[in-house]
């Protein structure tokens, strides 16, 4: 990958041709183990960060960790991610917005850029967040992915300082690409981005194995076409599975399927 001097270290505009080359590396590794490495490299080069944590928020009020990167303090970052996904996320000032985005079920928008809201944090949440040594700033990207909302958190230390307005503008310019890359990768890499909840298992219990597999793909944000490809069946066969499943479940749309599995 090309070496790039970032906007964050020079104060200049980023080298957009080099950034596009980094994006191309991400595209080339969609669905593979190498993607996350390339995504981290893109984020470091695009805005300059010390830590990156990506979560996935899904039905059943569940949060899962998808990616953790901090070369200086990997254990601290790992502990922070585990605490957060274990329940601390419900104290996040952005938690209500995550819930609303999940309920809306959008899977096409570029998402939202959310700055750190230290003044609205509970003491417990603030204490755990600032366990990251020398934390200066954090900015979050909330990326709708249908039945999943991806929550990308980017951290700065005191040495680099807070995100400047022009750096946030650069990040906003990258958001449509980042949202598309993250959604596409996790759909391709993992047919069930999060384990089936007890509600999903109960709701889909009457289906055949293939019908249930297809529904899990649809619940995780796949289109019928990408689900068919992942199952290695013809689109017409996937359509048959969907029709049979929907008839058995008494639903007519993916939104109704999501609602059924949410009720259990």
C-alpha cells in the first residue's frame, strides 16, 4: 500500500489519490480477514487516530465487538471494548440514537457523525472511557445496516489533540465510502453477523434448515440476491425459500420478519 502523509500530522488536506488507493485495498479484501487491517490503515491515513473500536448493535438490545485496534495499549482497548459490549453501552449518550436507527431499519444512508459528549456522560461511563490513557477526543460514526447498526469509534490522544473542524470535514467526506465498505464486508464475511437471539430461534423454529438460513441472512441485512450467493443457490431458489418461510411465519416483508423476531 502507498505511504501517505496524513492531514492530521501536517495540517494540510489529505492526499486524496492515495486515500482512494487505500479504499481500493479495502474493496479488494472485502469479506476476507485482511479487510480489517486495510480499514484500520485507511482510518489512520484519512484522519489520524490512536485507537479504533467497531461495534455492531442488533435486535434484542445486543452489542458485539467487531474490531479493536490500539497498537500502544491493546489490552486497555480490549478491556474497554468488552466492558462496553457487556452492558456499558446503555450508558452511552448515543445509545438512544442507536436504538432509533435500528428501529428505522435503514441500510443505505451514509450514517451520522457524532462528537464526544463528555458533559452528558454518567460518572461510571466517563471513568471507563477515560481508562484509555491520555484520551483527548473521540468521534463516532453511526452506520445503519438494516437489522444491524455499526458503531465506529475513533480516538485521539493528547499528543495529537482534538479533532479539528477540517479533519471532521474530511471524515464526513469519507463517510459514504466507509459506510458502504463496512456494510458490504460484514455481510460477506459473516452470514450471521451476530449469533441468533433466543427470540429469533423461537420465531423461526418451524422453518426448514434452508428457510431458516435464508431468514438469518435477511435479518442480518442481506438482500435476496446476496443471500442467494452466500447460500450458493439460484436467485429463484432463494425466492422459493423466502416465500415458503414467509407463508409459514405469516409475514409479507423483511420489516415484518424483523418485527416477528423482535417479539419472539
